[in-house]
C-alpha cells in the first residue's frame, strides 16, 4: 500500500511540475513579446517621480545614456500622450545609474552642490521637492551622499514594483495553467483515481523528466493518464471536472522548483524501497 501511495504521489507531483514549467515558459514568452517587465519598470519610475504623463523628470531620466543606453537621447523618439512610452525601454535600471540620471535631469547642466539646492527649489512638485530637499540637507555637502540616498530610495520603490509584477505574473500563470488544464483535460481528481488503480503508469517517471523546457514538459505530461476520451454527461460531472482543472491550476502557484524538489525526494524514496526488518544480534550466555 505504501508503494502505491508513493507512485500516486510521484505521478501527481510530476504532473504539477510539468504544468508549472509549461505555464511559466508561456508566460515568459508573452512577457518578453509584450515587454511586460520594461512596462512595469516604466510605470514604477513614473509613479516614483510623480510624472504620470511622462513629460517631466521621468522622461528626462529615461533619455539619459546611463539609464537607457539604447535610446537616441533627448529630442528623439517623441512620446505622444496616447502611448506615453518611448520606443526603447530598459527592463532593468541600476540604482546608482538612476540616481546620477535624476541629478542630471534636475540640474540640466553639470553644476555645484549649492546650485543643486537651487534647482531642487525650482521643482514644481511639492512632494518630490520636499523629499529631495531632505536628502540634500543630510548629504553633508557631498553629491556622492545624495547619489547614495537616491539609489536607496529608488531600490525601495522598485521592491514594491517587483512585488506588484510578481503578483501579476502569478495571476497570469494561473490563468494559463487553467487554460492548459482545460484544453488537455488535466483533471487532478481523475489522475489520482487512475494512478491509484494503475500505479504502474507512474513507474517510469524520473525526477528530471520535464526539466528541459516547455515542449519536453508537454511531451512528458502525456505519459500520464490525461487527455480527453469523453465529454461530461451532466452538470455535476462538469462541475467536478472543472474542480479538477482548478486544483491543477492552483498547483502552479507553488512554482516549478518546489515541485521538482519534491519529485526528486519521492523518486529517491521509491528507489530506496522498504527498510528491511532489523535482525537481532547474538546474545551472550
């Protein structure tokens, strides 16, 4: 009975690992095509600098060569209010590069530490002006200290942006997994029932079977009892089937590394087998 339970667990975990790899691969392809990371970063910088229209400091920062070396610079690639996004946007900005670019955007031309205070005083945004004046006053007369404080401020703001992006990625990966489960009828309940009756269906699964990529993971998935053989014949059966798809889709929220680590442990457990009974040693008379 314990061997059957291990085989069933291996089959289910292998299924969830494969679905996680396929879903994350599809999401990464979509995110790359639509530049979702770059767009998320741009929206974060616009919010950080209180420049939602992308017409002030945020645009000047993005036109800086340290932040966006592939950009043609100021005056090139005009941004219309309809798009509010430059033609080329980076997916990552180094915090110190942002700090230097922001100081340059405020000063317009290289100038001294005292002149930076005057430029900050001229900023129209009161919230940003107050923040920058506080940073300037605590800098002990050194521009390097201003740069370091701005880099820390940017890093903290981008941590929040990363959290939002991660939640967005989890949501879309879940929806992709639900679509895959519906298309290929990856029903967790049916899979559990079938593996329990026929545990040999999971006997050939190895821990590294679906780690090579989306295509390989999809091929490996079909070694399990999944797929369509008939449509549900009642509303209750359909609801039960959807519940099985939902369980499959929820599994991707744990992430592929979690499932592959668990799969490795289960495969090792299967290879170890049952422990032999202890044999008593000789007794002394």
